[in-house]
């Protein structure tokens, strides 16, 4: 309760608030970010903006609808506006990332800012030294769920989810739904309670599910079929991996965000213990790792893929010329390091 009091004092005493999330924002980042934006503007009546390092994928852009024009700023598209906002704010709230290092080109600006700084995150190893106030919990489904329980304790809400602004409540449920893959992983008793309270408060979960899962382009379905039939490799040791290279992206007119959830699919195979999905972005591969209980995706990501995350869900990257001699060596690298990881 003491930390909630401090947060209430910080938000109440601020005049201009910057909300930031991690690069390549996913549903939880955008959901928690817009939820905080809605709370600050509708409840606290603050001048606030959510700044994302790069563009929000089309597949989850519906989350930002209903927010005032200019209140969600894409740093890579509106750099001068974003820099002016960060430099002039007196409070920064960082959501769904454990360090400013995950905010890409925004990192230096955020570190140099003299504004008070608050971290709200559910990942391992939060960089607490960079923040005046930290809310960090690993045993929770998502940043959206963590933010929900924080807001429930604020003086304005007092445990009544119906007091949350409608757009804030919808963003919270959407963010949690995406990060749990619609209640498929990282789900706790508190997660169901959160969902129950929000639905009881009037959030239309059916509409959220339609927007999330029944609103894709035809190309995504055809890409999914191609990857599962032609690009999926399953090793004798139970490691599944898929490499989404530039050639395949061009063939299916791939748009960022359209492969969301693909990494989970191979885990439906009984023998698969770990699934790795690589997406080419220029001279790097963005890496997503999922695993079944008893196998640490986080450990694998930290040891071999310059990343980390949660025990069964982690990410990282591989860079040509640094981790790989060339991008063509990705398959051999995966085979080598996963054999080593499983002690072969």
C-alpha cells in the first residue's frame, strides 16, 4: 500500500507524463500503455502521452483507437515530437520492459531525463537503480494484469473495476489476453479473477477476441500453412524451429505482427519440448522461444540468443557478423546450441 501511495503522489503531482514501452510493441505493451494513458487522462486529468519506439503492428492497432489524436506517438515516425515530449515531462512511467535498454533509440533520452521515473513490469531482473519507484512481479501473467491490480488499490478506484474508464479496462483485458495467448500460458488464479472483474464491469470480451483472432489478412493464413508444412523442423531431441526469412516474407507480403502466436504451435506436438521461431529483420534474426514446463526458455535465450524473459516464454536476437558468420548459418547454429543446451 505504501508504494501505491507514492505512485498516487507522483501521478497527482505531475503536470506532463510520458508513458513508454519496449521496442517492437506487442499486445501487452500496447494494452498496458494505453490503459495507463486512459487512467491518467480520464481519472487523473493529466496531460499524458504513450510513446512507442516503433510502429504498432496492424493486427493490434485497434487497441489505440478511441484515444485522442497525438496521444500515442511513434518515436521512429515522429522523433522531434517525441523528443520534445520526453524532455519536457516531469514523470516517466515505463511499462512491460525491465530496463530502458529495451526502448531502442529512446534509451539515451530516457536515461538523461530529470523526470521522476516509475517501472511497472513482470520480467526477470528489473533495473531498479534507474527508477524512483518499481513495481515488479514475475509470478503474474502480464504487465496488464500487474497494472490492473495496482489500479485497483488507487484511491479513485478502491477495488471497484467498474470505476475504471471503459477504454482503460478494455486495454487491460486485451493486453492480458495477448500475453497469455488467450489463457493458454502464464495463467494464475489472479488472472481469472482479473478477467472476471473486468467482464463484470462491462468489458466486451467477445469483441476483443474478434479483433485479436478473427481479423487477419488471408496472407497470414497462407503463410502459417506454408511455415508449418515447409519450414518447420523438429529435431530428435524435441526442439522445433522455424526460420521466417526475407524471401518468405516477400512471398506472402508479410507484415510485422502477423506471425504472433506461430511459435506456440509446435508445442502441440507431444514430443516437442521447446519451440524457436526466427524472424529476419535486415541483418538480424528476432528470436522467440517457448517451452513446456521443466525446460527453461529464459535460460536458453540468455545463454545463446542475447536475450531472456520468462521461464517458458523468452526472446532474443542473432546478428550476422557477430553471432552468425552469415544469416544462412542460422539453422546450423540452432542445431548446435540446442544440442549443447540439452546436454548432447
